[in-house]
C-alpha cells in the first residue's frame, strides 16, 4: 500500500496523546479515521507527549518537520505551561516560533487553544487565553480558541483528575478541530 502523499503533524500534550484512554479512541486517531472515511489523502502523525510544554514542543518540532514534511501542523500545547504557572510571554514566544517554523517548512498551521481553571486568578487566566489569539494573528495561524468549547466543564467529559477528557469527549473534540482543520486541507 502506498503511503499518503500528505501528512498532518499533531504536536500536543496529554490531551492529544489520549492520556488515560485507549490511544485508538483519542481525537487524533479519530481524525485519521475521518480522513480515511472522507477519502482525503492525508496521514496523521501524532507527535504528542504527555506533560509536554511549549518549550519542549518547540525543541522537538524541527526534527519532526524534517522527518514528516507535513502539509498541516496542529499545535495543541500550552496547557502544561499554564498549569505550572509558567511565563506567558515565554509561552507565546515558543508557540510563535513553532508556527513560524511550520510555515517556513511549507505547512499550514492550526493552533489549538486551552483555558485554565479560575484559581489561577483573572489576570493570569485572561492573559493565558488571549495568548493563543495573539499568536495566531501575529504569526498567521488558524485558531481554534478552546479545544473543550463544546463541553466546557461538563464533569462527564473529564476523567477523575478533572483535567483529561474521557473517551466520550474525544469525538466532540474532533468535531471542534475538524471545523477549523477542514478548510486547511487542500
């Protein structure tokens, strides 16, 4: 069987690495199924790592771009930066560098945003949420503002840790990603 001509590279954290559920049931695997079902000639490479920060993703991106030569890069990072209270300007720089590297490699970019729980304070959580829109605008990426938009804080959609989505949430996340991704598939 011939390999797909084009690839989609997903660089994310535990949310995209299907933490706590069967990897085959995660939204990234479901994306591969959707592409096959719709007969779109793309393969999906999941380069997501649980616990990953934007600094780690930025450090790992260049070799992944060189190896997979993706047509589209989906960046789903930042949640761990926020949960660790890391510098938002550093997070923005890392995300911007990743978008720029991806675009320079000829890929279209979908930046997937995240939000933080309110206990981080209104200033930090607001700055964190706005960071994604600012990076997307400044660096020319398509933005999905919040991956959990369709289910927000619905407890049934989260594992007992309150952070990681359940298997039930995965198709819902895929639909959110698909709406922004589909126009990028040329």
